[in-house]
C-alpha cells in the first residue's frame, strides 16, 4: 500500500477496531470502487502539444452519489488522489450528507498555463471522464488550483454531451447556477468549528489569537471571517512568505495587498515570519489551510498552539498526530473542520435539482446548523469513548458508511 493512503488507513483502522468491523468489511470499505487515469493532451499556446496525466478516483458510493474536488497541482498523483477520495467518503458521512466520496486531479502547475490553456485542459479532461461522472453518479467541485471558472467550463463541456445539467458539478459561479456562499463556505465552516471548540473552554473568538498557513480560498476566507468575528489573526503565510503582527493583522487590508502584489510577503506594518516560524508560533489556534503533510514528526514538537483546526486536507502526518496528542494539543480533524465546502456544494446541488435559489442568509444558516451539530456529535462521542476528536470523527463517519453498506448489501 502506498505511503499517503497507508496513513489514511491508519485512522480508518483505529475507528474500525472500536466498531469491531470484520476484516472483510474493512477491505470492502477501504478499496476504491473505480480508479481512472487518463491522458489529457491539448494544444499549448505556442503550438506544441502538452500532455498531462489526469485522475478521477471513486472511493465509495454506499451513501449516495460520489462527491469531491478536482485538484490541479504539480503534486497530484494516484496515491494522493486515492487518499483524498477516501477522506471525502468519511467527510460526507461525518456531516451526514447523502453522498459518497471521490476526488480527481491533473498533475500540472497552473501558474505556467494561460487562461486559454487552462480552459482547453479542463474541457479535454471532461471529454475523457464524462461517462463516469454526473449529478447522480459523481459530482466534482473546486479544490487546489481550480475555481468557479473551471467549474463553469466543466459544466459547459459536460452539457455538450448531455444537455442542460447544472447539477453535474458544484462550486460554479453564482451567475451560472452556482450557490451564494459556496466560495466562502470552507473558510466559514472552519471558523464555525473554531468558535464551537473555543466555546467548550468558555472562550469566544475575541479571546483567542490565530495563525494561518495558507491564504488561498480557504485560508483567506477563514482569516476574514475570524477578523470580522473579533478574532485576532496574528500570523499568515503563503507561497510568497509570511507576515506577523502580535497586535493582530488587518485582514481586509492584507487581502487587498495580497490581491495586488500576488501574496502576503512584505505587507506594511508587519514583521516577516517563515513557514516553520508560523507553525511554531505562540498562538491559541493554529490553522493549516494549505497543502497536506505539513505537520511532521520533526516540527510537531515545536508547535506552541493550544489548538489546531485542520482547514487543509490531511495536513497532519500520523507521527505528528501522536506527538501533538501526547503534548495535550487538541486537534480538530480535517474531515470535520473543512467540511463546510462540501456542505454548501450539497446545497448548490439541491438548488440545481429543485431549480430554486436560496439567499445567502439561508445558506449560512443551514451551513452553521450542520457544522455545529456535527461538531457536537463528534465532541460528545470523543467524551463518551475517551478518544481524540480525530478518532471520534472517523468513528462517526466510518460507522455511518459501514451501516449503509451492511444495510444495502453488495
Ligand atoms: N474540495 C473540497 C473538499 O476537499 C470540496 C469538495 C466538494 O465540494 O465536493 O472538501
């Protein structure tokens, strides 16, 4: 078994032990239903042919159509996509959406592509995989390196085969059958979870300091919503560098600065901080909101935060998870903390199917209800079973998938 998937399996097995699942059931639940690897060949702007590798991995459909993002990133490979697809299965189950899990991606550095190349790449990928996805089969969404525009191209290309079909993909632009509140949803969900967790210790957002790794879609919205809620965001890093201000960064100004200069580095009125410095910063809450595998056996001993809220997928390696736990640092796992995105994807899919639009207040209200309810369920389960929150989240998610599988049969 590959490295990244082996790590994800470890958490699964901890829950499977507590659920007393048979080895046959474990094998059935872990093995993906379908893995597809395709050639994505397109004409580049310079007239040459660019050839890329694309994946769509469908992990489990026992609770409904499979759901999960589409990642365009140089580090995309089959092992990573399988890991992320399995995380989607447990994530949709933790927040009790009627979905299974899938993930896709193309190994590419989108910063090296023109808009035209990005569009042709997206359309070509749809040409290759259209028969395995669809509103009742598998519904892609944005992830790292993709956005609402990519989803619009995806839908448009899919519709060339099947006609009007807005529910074939989520995270679309609001002007083109997307949902209000989808773009901010993962960040908003993260803040909702951070607030609920602090609440368990008698604290509120203004009583805490926050450091965020990543200032992309998830990190920037989480920072903005924390800032609006009175939370003090003291540190932020991204690919260009990092900024630190113990008095709290003005996130609205930081966002405007990053939009203009391409990143957070050099934001006036702040000190520079490295990525390693940020992960070891003296804050209450550390929020990894970028790549996976950033908390390792090496740096986990340096973490000084009291709490970690995993906005990224798979940011903590199992060795680090153990060290953090031994050091009494409370970690809210990805499959709960970042489920706000897929939750509003679900609302978008529902609106598309019903041909009825929700307003922003309604989306936010329903999102907060689901996030809070799921948090409380995981929290109570952790207390009852005396296990970490991650184990409790897997217990809830894996338990639901296992029951659905047993009820449906094979
Ligand atoms: N890519 C997001 C995730 O990892 C959202 C998936 C979706 O909306 O389907 O959860």
